[in-house]
């Protein structure tokens, strides 16, 4: 069976990460990285590929993705997996002796940053590295030349220049060859570049900040602007690397579940570096809760077979008998093992990354064509329909105490979520918190357009809310004369637990209770949860847009001192706007909560 890339791409994240292309036997063909996974993977299926890439695509049986926090993390993980798996379509390094370095000579008054494939005894200078690939070296050199304008020409070219070259004109070189900069200033820039390559960019940034403030006090605004630009470049360079921290060995377990499907992702971190992720879909015959299921899985993962046990095991949920499991792991490992779910700092980022990967893998799992066909067929049987429904629409309402009310419409067909047909309705002119009136307005707008020939008619319309919302939908259909659409109301049970919903078919007198393991119920729960998510996202966007401010002065909790620290840290308001939540939280006096507030105020 050929790989169905269309269904796969519908569920792929837009986040950065790595992807592994597998053949029909599950062997890795190729490992790649991407700034945006969906866009990169889609490019393989658009045609206009060279012969070798076409051969690779023809052999694809499956694609597995691992989401990361940044493209740099993806690069590090890509290199680790290539070295471990040695895929046939990747460029493979022969051995560590050929790893490249950056070299700085001590013999020249204006040294360049040079690319070196290996150390030699005759070189008189410093080596920085090794780097995982020649591309990583060239990328680092390009960045240092852009920030600090270090020359990249050969010594023979440098000695015979009489006027500045193109590199100076495009602000990539300070032109020491024609004395546009003295030796002391050039050496200072060179030392800053070396410190950045050695991982000391924070120290360089503090020094540049002091120089910028001094230049500003001296009214040398041109120099202050140049230093500000350097600081902003460095801040982007310093984005936190959650897969390459100071250290730590850990396995991170995260569980994601939806009706009828679950996934446990395991991230392996050694010496602070993410080595990869593996995904598991264990059976849950006893219908255990996520905590108990994850606890059983962790126990079997280590104690049921011989595996390396790290210093720390991190879980997305608090598992029962955590102390007992930790003691058993410690006895097996012969040392103390920590089992924790409440973690901070980079460990919390590892946990969130594992959760993201579990959700991503679960979405891909649910989009499988075979499972979707099974669920649609089960729904046909449960509702005693003559034919399998082609199109389902589900509606939900979201607001905060009546503020910024939004109704959502999500659409499923035989291929799963049909996101191009998703719609949101901004509800106006109804009493705050009146969900029935909001539903009436959304359905009236949708089906009035349908009567006018706009849009496609659903086979089944699902409303979340039970009897009241079902009656509201019946009234709208009667007013507009809508026919040929089955109405289905979903009411949560008294405990509001998934699997205990009651369905009302067409009228409140005709109820239907499906077994919690029914694929038909799982399909209804899936579309109901998707409509709920889509409504909440729309409501939050509308609410935040109304509250959004564009200046630091208007953000609650940001007074003159914090405002000054933010501007100093990022070199200006533009740098603050470009910063992520994690980067904002690194500013002295800015907590994680306040960083979230600032980011939301500036970006919505």
C-alpha cells in the first residue's frame, strides 16, 4: 500500500523539528530537519524533484516526526540521528577525525576566522570546535561576520587590497585591509566573535550593552545604533537550547489520549542533549486513567526488559506508587533514580516537548485512513443509515462570562478533519452568556447561506449541548426550511466523563447510548472535541485582540524599571517584540507569568 501523503500532511505540525522517512520494513531511509515541518515535507510531494529525491519518495512507507523548540535544536538532533542510524540517503561523516573546526591565527595583526578540516601541529593559534558538519561551521562563520564584521579573505588578498571590497559595502567586513579600523578595535570585535563561538555570548552582550549606553550618553547615536543591532542579533543567537543544556540524563514520558486512541512518547536526553523520541501505542483493555496507565508503562519499560536507566525519569502525569517505582529502578540501576512530574527550567521544557510530540503522533494516528473508514462505518450502523455519511458538521460556543462570544463549525469527511471548510462566527447582539441565542445566530447564518447556494450540505449536523441546543437547531431548520440533514445532539453525562455521553437523534425523545468502546462514539467525541478546541482558539484570539496593546507602558506589571531592563536586554522595543516567552523570562525582574503577559500583549 503506497504512502498517503495527503492524509499525513493534514496532521503535521508547523513547528520546527526533524523527520525520519521509513521504508515498508520500517528501516530509516533519510533524516532531515525543518524550520517548518509541514512546509518542508509538503515540498517532497509537489513534483519538480531530481532523480535521486524521486527515488527516495517512491520508497517511503511512513514518515515519523519529532517536534523541537527551535531549528537549532532540530539541527543537533538531526546530526545525532544521522550518526546513530546512518540512513542511506543522508551524507555520512566517515569518522570523528574529519570533523571541522574554526581556526584563529596568532600570526596576523588582523586575523580571519578560518575553516579547518583537522588540526595540524604547524598552526599557531586557537581551534574552536569540533562542529557536527561543515555546514554548521560555515553557518557560524557567516553569522559572526554579519554581527562583528570579521574579514573572510585570504591573507594574500588582504595584503594587496587598495580599496574596500564588496564585503565591506554589504556590512560584512570592517575593511582592516585599508585601515578603516585600527588593530585594537578589530581585535576587540574578533575576541567578541570568539567568545560567542565558545558559548559566552551573554558576557559579550553585557559588554556591548554598556558600550551602547555610553555611546548614547556621548550623543554618538550612529555607534549606539550599530551596537544595538549587534545586541539584537546576539539575542536571537542566544535563544535557549533546551536540547543542549549544561547536562543531565533523563527519559521523559508524555501521554496523550483521545477517545479510542492513545500515544506515549519517550524522549531520551543524555548529557543535556536530546537524542531522539520514540512513540508507543499500548492497549488499554482495563480503561485505566492516564496516571495509572503511564505508571504501568514506565514500570514495564524498564523492569520488563534490560534497558539503560537514566538518573532521572520525568512523566507528564503524577503516577501512582511513584516512590515504589523509583526504589525499584534504583535497585535495578544500583544508584539513586529520581522519578518526578513537577519539574522546572529546562526539565519542564523537555516535558512540554514530549507532550507536543505525543499530541502530534496521536493526531497522525487518528488520521489513518483505515481507522477513519472503520469509525464512519460504525456510525452508519449505530444510526441505522442506508449509506455511510460523507460530511459531518459540529458546532460549539465559547466565551468568557459573555465576552467575545465565538461559535465554531468544524467539518469531518472520509479523510478526517476538513480544515479548509472550518468556520468561525463572531456572535453579536445577543445577551451575555446566552448560548442558545448564540447557537441560533450561528446556525441561521450558516444555513441561510446554504439555502442561497453557498457551501456544501452536511449529512449530519452535531451540536454540543444536549437537548436545549438540539431544539434550537430544530427551530432554525424549521424557519429556513432545511431538509435532508440529520440532527444529533451530544449531552455529557452527570459525571461529564468521556464515554458516558447521551446522544439525541433528531428529537429529544429519541436517545441513544453507545458503549464507551464504540468507534462511532469515538468519532463523535473526536469531532466534538475538535469543535470545542476551535471555538476556544477563536474566542481567545478575539478577546486578546480587543485587549491588545502595542506599547510597554500599557502592560500591567511593567513599570519604568522593568521597561528599562527590557529595552537594555534586547537593545530596543523591536527586540522585545521579537523575543519569545522564554527569552523574556530571562530578563532580570521578569517572571515567567509576566513574560507570558508581555508576549500576549505584544502579539495577541
